[in-house]
C-alpha cells in the first residue's frame, strides 16, 4: 500500500487519546479535518473507544464519535475469527491492535497511532502516522 493508495485514516487508542491531550489535540484535529476535506474516510474500531474512554469530559472524543462520516467498526463473529488468526500468525496478543490493523488494511487506510511498532509488528506494510 503506497501513500497514493491511502484512502483515509484508522485511529488506534493513542490517536483517540491525543484528541483530549492539550499538547496534541490541535494537530490531531487538523489531521482528521484534512482527511475529510480530501474526501477520505476515518475508521474508529469500537474496541479503541473502550480503551480510551475514561470520562464524560472527553469532549473532543465524544464529538468525533458523533461526527458524520465516522466509520465505527464493530467486531462481528467473523471479524473476531480473523483477528484471532492474525494474532496467531503475528504472535501479537492485543486483539484491539490487530483489529485496528485489519480495519486499516481492508479500507486502504493509514493508521494514526502512538505506538507504530505495535502496528507494524502486525502488518509491516501498513502506513503509520505517529501521534
């Protein structure tokens, strides 16, 4: 997958947390706005919401989740089986990270992540953006 074929951004837990960190919020929001302005899509695997949600005061995260055009990716039984197979193949035990990588691969997205090494261990070909 090259930068030319990237059609959007899949957010991991670190990217969601960045929205509510004063030092990172503006850069993260600008990145999301740019993706949408160019006609790209943004995917948020729901497991990342569970990992990031800690307070009703997470206004930027709540706003993102209510936004139009946000693809909330659920883990259906079929997806769960795929995640399990990728965990076995990659040796990676974090099912949420694996779901993020699968979502990004399926959509032709880059992954916004605070830990690129984790994502690249799952799929070394995925484009990643450090947040």
